[in-house]
């Protein structure tokens, strides 16, 4: 399988919890420095053939027009993207007709649209700068420009969120007519702004909200194909499926992760260190890991459980040339007997019950 490529573009016009580096408006020399470093990193992998391209992992839409053109030129100069899926992440406040038209002309076929919510109280809670009307107008601009493959990100599980509020958000998403929806439960990390507030959502409330989201999206024709992803027929993300199937991918940029030749690697995750390493060493890799075949097989199995299609056990064992140890086989049988997993011929799939505790299932099998 040809690898995917993604460019991690952590530019942002304001400090926010979604971006790890902030570019002060007007300081375009930082943009140039970053793109220079990206070019040096891309050149190390010149000639690589890829099945898809994903520009995101930050806020790439704040690149200048010249920066965006240069970014695409870097990708095309050093890589051969042979698949048809080229995704660009956009937030509603960054959607303007000229920029969207430029994305189309530069060959992007898919947009991942960070709506997150359509309710003012939760947009404020997240610190987002757009409102619901702006998000709706922005989606219309994307459609008018010819993008018919648009993913909408939606968050749920806010402290105090009622089922009625969740339904309002789902109504708003479904009214857009998007071909793909990615859902994310709010996760409060230690020492984050949200944890300082002391806010927490119970596991039962999260589970109930997740069930409601799944039921409504499936009923609307957005079929679940992965634990957090729903798509109309033919619109599942090829780029993300590559991750969940244990495929190879190359990430370039600050904090980017790669999986090539069975080895995982990751770059420096601060802007000064990334630029410094690229300038001094020509690489920003700060860590590498190569798992033995049995461990890699288990990891690939666990990624595969995220997908509704599950895992073909015979194909998995043939791919890695090994099988599960007896203790893991016993644990699989226990999970099947308890209704968290099920068998369908050669495939093992997670059940609706199991999706609610997939992290625990993974912990038992690692």
C-alpha cells in the first residue's frame, strides 16, 4: 500500500487550544522560515509515491496566498500524490470565496471543516471565534465552489449539555447535507483550562450522548464506519482508513508523526526546536520506535477494531507471520463471551457495547 502524506501546519492567528504555535499577524517571516524548513524535510523523501495528501493538524488556512501556493508546490515537487483525495483543514472564520477557489485550483478535493458546535454557549466554551451563522455561510461557500466532499467536525459531551442541545447541534449538522461527519467527545486533560474549571462529564452521560449521536447520524444516511466517523456511501476518508488499517504514512512539519518501513518516528513539537533542528541537522526527528512483529500485530488489530468492518484474523496473521499468544486468545474469548466483541466468520468486530469501552478493551489486549 502506498503511504499517505500529511503536512502538519501549526500556524494560527491567535493563541488557542487547537494550535501548538501562534503566528502573530503580519510576521510573515515566520511563515517563510517554516515553509523553508518544510521544504528541506520534504526533500529528504523526494520521489515518494502517495495515495493521499492531508494538510492539517493545525490551522493551515492562515497561510498567506503565496504561502499556500508554495506549500502545494513543495508537495508536488518532492512527492507523487497518485490518489484522488487531497484534504485541507479549514475553520469557518477562514472560509472566504477567494481562498476556497484557490484551494480548488490547487487540486484539493476534500475539506475538513471545524464547526465543533452550532450553539453559542459551547462555541464560547471552546474559545471559538466563529458563530453558527458564520459556519452555515462558510459551508455554503465551500459547496458553491464545487467541494462535494466535506467533513464536518462535531464535539459533544460538554459539561451540562442536555440531550435537547445535542439534538440541536445534530439538526444543524444534518441540515448542511455534509457527506462526512467526525465526532469527538470533549476530553478534559489534566492541567488544561477546562480541568482548572473543575468541570467533568460522567461516563454514563458521555455514553448516552455517544449513543444518541450514532443513532441519529446512521438514521440520516451517514453510516458509521469507524468509532468516530460517519459517511455517506463512497465518502469514507481514504487517508484516515490508511491509518486504521496500519498503513504507512509520512508526516512533515512540527510535531508530525510518521510510520514508514515498520518504524514510527516523530518530530520536535515546538516551533523553535523544529526550526533549529531542521537548520542544524536537516531533520527534526526526536524519537523512533520499531515494534517486534507480535506487538505490531496486536497494535494493528486494535486499530482495526476501531472500524465497523473489524479485522480479518487470517489476513492479519499472514501479514505479520505470527499469531496471538495464548493469554491474548483467552482474553479475546472472554471479551466475545461478555458481548464486547463478536465473530463474523474470519473477522472480529467490536460491538455497540464494546465501542463504549474500547480503551479498556485495548488495555486488556496490549
